[in-house]
C-alpha cells in the first residue's frame, strides 16, 4: 500500500471512529436524560424545582 493511501485510510478510519464514539456518547446521554426525567416524574418533581430540592438535601 502506498504511503499516501495508507495515511488516507488511517485518517478516514480515525474520523469514522470518532464519529461512532460521538454517536454512542450522545445516544447514551439521551438515554440517561430520559431515565432521569422518568424518575423525576414518578417522584413528582418538577424540573424547575430539581435544583432547590438538591440544595435542601445538601444542608
């Protein structure tokens, strides 16, 4: 394999790897956000009150 071809394939592989990793992180973040919203709604917590509740629990 020619040096320039090897470099091109390596860069494309790196870009594909970064794209897959980014998609995985974003997908996992959406899943966690959905689960957190479900827990908040099952506990009767409104999203705007969530910060004040965590501050009360710290004290």
